[in-house]
C-alpha cells in the first residue's frame, strides 16, 4: 500500500515564510532571498514527510499566498484591472492580486477572499469573464516538480482540479455559465499534465466540490474532462481527490472513471468507503483518507485498521493507498515543538509530522504480517495506550456538566417575553434615540496595549499593575466614547488578544499550544485553542471589567461575549463526542456569564457569532439542521436574560443569502453586520425575509484606513432606512476597531455620530 500526503503546512515550524513574506512586502527582503527561503522550506517539508514514511510527497502544495491564486496564475486568469499584457504572472503581479495595491501604477483591489469549504482557511476567488480564455502561462509547479526530482523525491503533483477551480470562481459577482468555461480550460490542464508527467510519477487533482451539491449538467462534462485528463497525464498516474466531504451523493461523477486512484475522506464520512469502492474501474486504486488532516488528535489506529480491512475485502490490498483525509495545511507542523503542554493531553495529539508517521504505521500494520513486526507492534500498542488513557481520563468527563446538559429544559431556550414586548422595555430602560449609535466591541490595540499584555504574560508585570493599566485603558475608551456622543458604549476589549483564546483561557476543558499555528490566509496564521474535555466555567470571566466600565458612565455599556458557535468554529474540537455536545456545554458556560453580567447591572450584552456560518456542512440540504442546532445554542446562551436586558449579536460578513430565517430565530434584540462595502446590499435579504428585530448595518469599513465622510455614511443610513423600518435601525461600524488607530477611529466615529443625527432629523 503506497502512502501519500495531500499537502503539508507551508509556513514552516517557526512561521519562517510569514516573516519572509512580510519582509518582502515591506521591502526589506529581496525576491531572491524570498525564493531561496521557499526552496529551503519545500526541501525541508519533503524530507520531513519522507522521513516519516510517506512514499509520495506532494509538490505544488507550497504557495506564497494561496493555492487557488496559484492556479489562477498558472492558467493566466488575471482580471482586466491589473492591466496584465499576458504571459507569466510574475511575483509582483501575484502579490497585487493577493493584496491589492496603491502606487504609481494605480489603485487596484485584491481578489476577493472567502472560506475554503468548511475549514478556517481562506482562498482567493478566481475572477472569470464570460469570454475568459485559459493558457498554461505559469511554471511554478513544474519548477517545483523538477526541484523535488533533482533532490531525489518520488513526488505527486497536487493542484485544484478544473471543476473545483471553476465552481469556486466568480464573475463580477454575477451568475455565469461555469460549464461553458470547462471546455476552454481543459486543454490548459491537459497541457500542464502532459508536462508534469515528465517529472512526477503521480498527479493529484483535488475536487472537494464533489462533497457539495453539483449541477447535474456538470456530470457528463466532468466525466469527459477526467477521461481526457487521465489520457493527457500519459505515463503519470492521475489521482482524483475529494477531501472534506462525502461523495456518496455524487458517485455518478466518479464511477468507473479511468483514473489511477480516487481519494476519499473517511474521517468525514467512513460510510462512503463501500460505495466508493464498488464504483471503481478495475484499474483504479482507492486512497483511504484515514488520518484526520484537520484536527490535532491521534488517529484511532484500531478503527482505521478495521476500515482498511473492509476496503481490502472489497478491492484486495494491492488497490489501496493510505493518506491523511485532506491536506495537512489545516493542522500545525510538529508536536515535538510543544514543550509546555500537559504530558497526558499531549500524548493524545498528533500534528502534521506525526500524522505522516501514523499514515506509515497504518500501511505497515495492514501489510501481511506487518502488525507482528516488533516496531509496528510497539507503535500500535502505544497508540492503543494513548487512546485508552484518553477514553478513561477523568479530565475528559465532568459529571456536573453532563448532569446540567441532561437537565436542560425547553423554557431555557426562550426569552421571558417576545421581541415586541422586550423592545418597549429596553427603550425605556436604555433611553435610546432613534438610530442609536454603537460600536462592535474592540477599540485600537495600541502598541502600548499589546506590549503591556505581552509583559504581563511573560511575568514582567504583576497582576495588579496589569489590572490598573487595563482600567486606565477602559476609562480612556469610555471617556472618548462619551465625548463622541455614542449611545451604547463598550469597554474596548484591551484585555483580549483574541476573541476565542480569551474565553478559552478562562474555561475548563481547554488547553493551549505554544506553536500550534495554522494558516488562515496569506501571511496570517491563527493558533486555535484545543478543547479536550467537558467545558465549564469556574467563575465569572468578564463581569469585573464590564462593571468597572459601567461605573464610569450613565450610558449603557455592553457586556461582550463570544458565542458558542464561534468558540467551537475557531478551536480544535475534541473528536470523541459530537461537536454539538461540546457546543452545548460552551453555551451553558456562557449562559452563566450572561446571568452574572445582568445581575451585576449590565443592561446590554453582545454575544458575537461571526463563526456561525463557518461550520455549515458542504451540502445545502444539511444546512437547516445544522443551523437549527447552532441557533438553539445561541438561544440557550442568551435566553436567561430578562426582557429588559438588550441582547446584541454581531456577524462580520455580508453573505446572508439563505440564513436570514435562522438569524431571526436567534431572536437577538439587535444584530450588527458588515454592510458598508456592499453598500447595504445584505439588508435586502433581511427585508425580504421579514427580519423582525433590530439591525445595525455597518457604515464604516474598518478594514480600510479610509475615512468615510458624514455625507457618505448618511447616504448609507438613508439606503438602509429605505428597506428596514428606521425604528429598528442602528448605526455602527462593520466590525471591531482593534486594528485601527485612535486618530482614524475618532474621526470616523465622529462622522458616524453626525451621520446618524443628520438622518434622525430627517425622519
Ligand atoms: N467584539 C469583537 C471586536 O470588536 C468582535 C470581533 C469580530 O467580530 N471578529 O473585536
Ligand atoms: Zn466582526
């Protein structure tokens, strides 16, 4: 059984690529030095994978920014605004497409960025025109393949397949005929495959769209395309990979295709194994994605071996390959770098390097007589012991939490009064004008704030000095908001580095890695907390700070929490129980915080849920159930509040298409959303679906250093008031202000308050 990897983390163990790229963007690192580092990292990662026992190492998984952008560059898909005359996309143009640019050559926006399936990775959206043409204009992957070969590696070239590349692209935000582009794109792919075949024994095309609902019209073109691609690959063997989802509903796409291998994600859906196996052409191998490429837990070797046995009973052992479920891009590099973790919890984990070893172990153990080899037997015993220790660990189960979950009753999901009644009581309690103004939570994280937090974390500053500093910062934020004339204030979040980590650190059942970085987009990495056990709240988390902030002003100050779906979406979640069970526990812990905030006199509480959409399943028909569960957990968190306590929520995206009914079901009194860049367009969905509660569309694009004028924001508010009853409208920025400077924020918020006053006077 051949072992292979679908991709490895790109950044390097010490995030070397991030540092180099940032230096390159700032002009302190030369293109030559950047390329040199990239080559070093590739070599290091191939070596690590081979040493861990991977037979076919991936080539083409490395990227300076993103693999979809790489594919666009490879096939010459460059939007007109970059004034590209054709030919190869050089690094400079590549960076402009990734990040936009403002210089003598003009002012161009970047490609749009959005989530890669249900991961936390963001890809750049290829932009097509209806007349789009394609040609093989790039050679990065060819060069890397040559590099791997020269270094003596058996390589598998990997890149997004043509269906995924087209289905994930956009055409000026308009519907367009993707299928019509396929015949034009195919020759360019064939061209590439023919050339890759000279250096790579294997070529993998990733088609994660196979896990989604696909247009039936794609079926024949897809099958024809893959027949042509397999032929173009010639002597190289073509693998079709479907990570992240189940292909059980799309078997017609893969059945009998003349490819050398089909890769399926058995972590996501083990039940698709038999179905996928049955539909294979006789010469096609099945690649079993058995090691979770998206989480940090060890594989359960016994369970995985049982799956291999089942697959072998269908296909025989010679037609099987073993791999992680998806690219390891979505997990940290090496557990050996984690020296601060609790040893027991650490023994349950595996990062990218360890996952490659697990793949090897499974292949070795499944080979005839393999499990009897002493080193294999020892590794299997170690795996079993780790799982046993995990299953039996008293740190996992907290009977009190279990009991509380079991005792949840229906009334706990319902506020004490309907919105109409609550709204009246809240208006009276909070003394709000029409079009009340507020912000989303964070204020500028000045270098002083970041540095002080760092010093406190490193033990250079004691708790009381740190608390005094935070209080000064909160008092400053309150004074500034009062001076600006905002109606509902916030404390500014100076104590929070990250909206999930902050809560994770105060909840039981979480732990933190030192170096568990995962690429989010481009140079940005995140270090998700690890949820290993039942979640509970040892004590209040935000109450003291909220109470302090409220003591400084007669205006209402919002308590500020991160919601259960967001905490779940942005963490590595335990895999020994359904995700929903974990989220319910988080919801109960947050519910107690809501109750404590209210009891301490806080009159408005915001529960941020920017992560609500993220975990949604690949197939639309599964959305309803998934959303209903997520909504329930928000309600469980919030519904403990009295009628006159105003519950806010916040989501920073503009794509609300089908989810407005679910958002309405959350029954927050007020939601703030991102809307400035799309000029209030998302409000149409809220108006169409009769969203009943209050809504604050963002008027200020906080991602940009640009200062919006009073007239501009007043205009946006008027547009909003044309679709949403002004008695239910709020005025606020798109998101938190932590990345901006005080100068920018002060000027923008002054304009925002003016704009609200102006439009208020017109109503
Ligand atoms: N309250 C958070 C803040 O203002 C919300 C951040 C977010 O939505 N991403 O920073
Ligand atoms: Zn936001």
